[in-house]
């Protein structure tokens, strides 16, 4: 049976525990399903026992509780309503800490209004991951009490994921192979706080104050324009468009000059260098004006297939089961997202709005 073209939409509001309870009630099946298969899917690329997985989750949960206790309260509400344990939900938040260089591989872009886009700034990406996660994916609007509302495309049970806030912050997220440490604040918690920021500086401050377990790359649209944050466990480097460009691009290797030596110590993730060259090549050719149709074409590109921006299942021994599970285009000024449920070359971009 064909799956629907759209992800299910859910809206929750209130103080932390109530916010979580509403999510647990409305997305019970997705949350329970995700918890049931999460470790099995992790073990397709790294072997880790359930005991060890829960230990890392609990210890990282302690860091998360120190960072944002209200978000742990929200997870507790979700766990109670969905009929899972807090440990189960914490494991969802830290599953990319078990072997970070094998996590999601994506291609992301952030455009400024100077690119000629009539609707304002845009941030977009392909999300290349395990297609088994599709059935647990939802589009979720949260309205936390006393904080900006935000909408995200996320697996049910995660405390945040890529999306945008009513404060004008929009984010896409992908793996950055670099040194890690055993436990720390899961980056979903940090991303969640970034949605409460009203400026790029405030968003960067959230990253800097967290004791991070793994590196992460966050592509952003902010009131100050496009930015890409390469965050190692110890530093945060901000990449901005140069004077002749109206966008910034990223895949899955370090770009900031201070971090380039890291690339020599970590294996290339899912043909990252080729994808970066290709997206830059596409953006440097033709006219400078960018519209939604052109962005959709960029995200659907098959040059160098199967090592392409739009990724399909291949015989790659390490991550050949990955594909572009969805592509997302975010227009923060319009409070609107365009998302495919599947590879963007052959699935429609459906529109979701934050109301």
C-alpha cells in the first residue's frame, strides 16, 4: 500500500509536562514504534548492547537536566502518556552519540534575501538517513508556555529537530565528523533552546554554554542572515556568506579554516566532498536569482549517482541502506515549510504552515 504524501501534523501547547503529555497521547503509536526499533537500527552500523546504550542515555540525561530541566520534564510527560520509559526517550536523543561519524549525512543551504527570493530568506536540506524512520516522522508544532512557538519535521519522541520558530530562527542539522566524548548534552536539547533565541548571537550562545558530547553542523536562517555553525565539542565556528555570495552551503566535513586539520583524521562521510563541490557548482552556474523551483531541483540532483545530493539505496557496504528520507525547504518569514515524504526527485513537496 502506498504511503500518504504528507506527514501527520500534531500541535501541542502548555507548560513542559503538559506539552509532553499531549504529544505522548497524540503520537503514542509513533513514539512506541520508534522506541521499539531505535537500537536495532543503530546496530546496523555499530554494535552496542542495550545496557550500554541505556547507560550513555542516562548519563547524558544528567547533563541535559542540568542544561534544561524543563525539557526533561517535558520528556517525562511524553513517556507517561505514551507508555514508555524516560530511558527509552533519552536513548532516542542520544542514539547518534553511539558512533557519530555514522549518523545522518545531508546537504544543506541557507539563502539570504539578496538571492532574489521574493518570499525572503530560505534554509533547505536533504535528510539522508535510514528510511525505516519514515513511519515515525511527524510535523509537530509546539507552543511552549512563555516561549516562542516552533514547528519541526521530526521523529516522534525527539525534543526538537529541523524547523523554524516564530522568532525568526530556522535550522537544518547534519553530522560533522570530528572528535567526540562519551556523554554530554544531546544536540537536540541545544537545538531546542536555539529556537527560543531572537538573534544569531543568542543561538550561538546556547551552543557554547552546553557541555556537548558530539560535534554537529547547524545550517541556519536568522534575523541577521544566513549562517552555518560548525560545532565541535570544544568550539563553535560561524560560517557566513562571503561578499560575492548570497548563500552558504555545507555537507559533512569541516569547512572553517581552523577546523580543516580534523578532516585528515576522520573518514569521508557519504561522499561529502563530492556533494559539496556539486551544490557549489550548481549555485555558481546560471542566473543569480533563486526561486523555490530551482531549490527543489538542486535538492533532487543526481549527478555522480549514487553518490549524489538526492541519495538512493545503493550497494555501499557502510551506509548503502540510507536514502534521502525527506527534503525540506523552510521559509521563516512566511512561517512555511515545503517537505517531501521520500526522495525529492519523485515525491511532491507538501506545504506545512505554522499557525
